[in-house]
């Protein structure tokens, strides 16, 4: 599923999800970014939430899906990466565990973006 999202909704030669729907996730939509920032849910200037996806950075094409208890699917176009994390945190949401997850995902993306070759 993550690979399909990374490749614009396609699996091989088959277009499973309309490409224009997925392309919307990578568009910078100022009205959504402003609304998201007003809710104080993000420190990023390009973050928003729409079409059931958390848009981490509309400029780069980094977005993901979040489940309860720490489950996460991250799609990162700059590093051409999909990261999946299965979890069973003891509670539905934990700020500390989420911060650790965010830091881990950021470190993976950073390493892959700056990798030679």
C-alpha cells in the first residue's frame, strides 16, 4: 500500500488509486496550512490534514497515515521511501513516544536523502 502511494497510486502498469487524488496530497494548499496552524497542531509552515492523510510537508511530498497506539505509515518522496511502524503502545496516544517516533523517522529520512549513490 505504501509503495503504491509513493508511486502515484500505481502498482506496476495498473492505476489503482486515481493519480490526481494522490497528487493533491503533494500540493501546497495555503488555506489548509493556515487552518492547521491555527489549531496549533504543527510547528511546520507546510503541514496540514486532508483526504485522511497528515501532510508533513507539502513542499517536499512527505505525508502519512497515523493509527492508534503508535502505528504509522510514512510516505517520503525526497528519499523515495516508505516507512511502516507497527505498535501497541499501552495507551492510545503518548506524546513522548510520538516524539521518539518522529525523531526516528526524521533520522531515517535524513540519512536516506543525504546518502551517496
